[in-house]
C-alpha cells in the first residue's frame, strides 16, 4: 500500500493490531501504533484497547498501564470495553488495587461500568481476603444503577462460607430472596460447604433435605459435601447410608463419591466394604484414578493382603493408568515388610524400565528390605545407584547397614564395600566402620 501511496483506514489498522496481539506480537503492535500517527491515522480508543489487552495477555502490565495513561493524556475517554480489558488483564496478574484505582477510582464519574467489571473486582478483592472492599464495591454499583446479579452474590457467599462467616452467608441468602433473586444450587452448595467446614454436618443435612430438595436443587455435589464431612468425622457408616439414599432419590454418585467412601473405609480398616464399593464403582462404568488405586494398594499392603494389592496394581495398569513412583513405593513397601524383597527388587527394576524413576523413599525401602534379608552386597549396590542419582541415605538406615556389616555373617569383602559407601555418604560413621573392620581383622590374626 505504501508503494501506491495508499494509507489503510482505521478499521484496517485495528484488524491488523488485533491479529498481531492474538499472536502475542505486541512489540510489532506498538510499532504499528507509532506508524498510525505518522500516517495521519491517530490511534483511537479501540486501537489502544486492543494493544492494552495484548500487553496484559503477555503479562507486560507496566507497558499496559503506560499505554492506558498515554491514551488518557491524548484526550481519549476510555469506554466500558477499554475499562473491562484493563480490569480483566490486571486482575489476572494479581493487580486488583491498580485495576480499581485506574477504573472505578479514576473514572467513576465518566464511565458507566458493566456488571462484569464490578464482579471481577469483587471476586479479586474476595480472593485477596478483603471482604469489606468487595462489599463497598457492591454498595457502589447499586448506587450507580447496576444491580448485583447471582454471580455477585455467589462470589460473596463463597468467601463467607470459606471463612466460616456463616451468619453473613445466611444474611446474603436472605437479601437475595428479598430482592426477588432465587439462590441456585451453587449458592446452597456453598452454604452446605460452610456448615460442614464448621462441623455442623447435621444442620447441613437438614438444610439439604428441608429446603434444597423441595426446590429441586440437590445434586451429587450436595451429597458429596456432606459425605466428605461425615467421613472426616469418622462417621463412614452414616456416609454409606447417604450413598444408598442417593440411589433412592435418583441422584447418581460420581467418582468423587466413591473415592471419599473407599478411602474412609480403608482408613477404618474395613477393607471388605471398600472392595464392595470399588466393585460397585467399576460396575457403573467409573474407573478409579491413580491416586485412588494407590491408596487402595497401600492399605491392602498395610493389612498384609499382598495378593489383593498386587491384583489391584495390575488392574490399574490394565486400565491404561500408568503407576507413578508413589504407586510403586506402596507395593514395594508391602513386599519389603513381608520379607519378599525379591519381588520388591523386580518392581524396582520394572519401574525404571517403564520410565518411573525411584525416589529417596524407594531406595530406603529397598535397602531396608535387603538388610532384613541379609543381602548386604546387593544393598550396597543399590546404595551406590542411590548416590549416583544424587540421593543420600538417612542415619537410621545407614546405621542399620553398618551394624549388619559388622555382624558375624558379613564377609570381609562386604565390610570393605560397606565402608566405601559409608565413607562417601556419612563421615560420622567412618570411625565406627573402621573400628568394626579392625576388630574383625584382629580376630583373624
């Protein structure tokens, strides 16, 4: 266009700026802003808004604020869209005070702010723990002819319930109803969460049954909230009855429901009920995730049911869920404690072949198991591998290995190997090993 002396109009320039900012090419966009002025196409509010939004997107907040101030110095009045772009961008970067100062603080008499701007600021002030400021903005928006909506109230409810400000939460619900706005399922679920968090589970249940049920607002989230609270307070049997109640009311449990209950019954040692729940869960076409599988494996190992633990571990793999180091450690721990270190070693080798590398817990478990079975040479080999990975053995296990090396069953070669590893790892045991070695050598003279 330069070759034929044509200058793009404002619409074309703004489309180009938008394309550049969508590709995060903000420096090029700044250059285009400069060229626009040189070509007699002074950037307008839309131009600045596009680039300010682009700057916030790439987290160059200082540059965004500088552009904002430049726009105002040039005599432009930001519109609601410009204010929204700045508020959303700055709040996303945790700069809610600056967002408030540049918009509501400086432009309150010049711009009619949209509901989304108010809600964003209220949400971010709540996130920052500044409830009074959020309440003040709510009062301000009403004075300026913008009525709070369901989102506004739910943001405030969420904060009150998280902070156990339950009386404030109940007053908010009453205000909503007086203003003709009906709380939705999210509103009531927030109140349930707050009551359960305050250990008022029975009141939460009565709220669900007496008010929410009549309004058709009870869902799986409602039940999960109460089931979780009951399990947390060691009332797993009562929680199980709620699962049965869900079925009678036609509310289908989800993975979260079963996960909460299975973990709770495993903690209580009721593995039979946990297995029954697992079967029910899979029978409904829901698969446990890695965390739940690992929890079950760990609990089965702790109760000595290694065969079941192994089967569940294999089932996890069969379902296409790759075990991580925590999963392997749970099963390795079970085998080592049952003096089945050979099987633990197979898992140790298998996990490395499959790309799940041992951590310090894995090494400690394996070395401890090898010591118990008096396989000291192998223990030293694993210790060497551990050091190559940059891990160190803790004092308890290293002392146990030193004592094992010093025992009558240890050969001189094991003693030398043990001393080599200990000298590298723990200087404070060098003297002990040396004394042990001298004692054994003296007995051979």
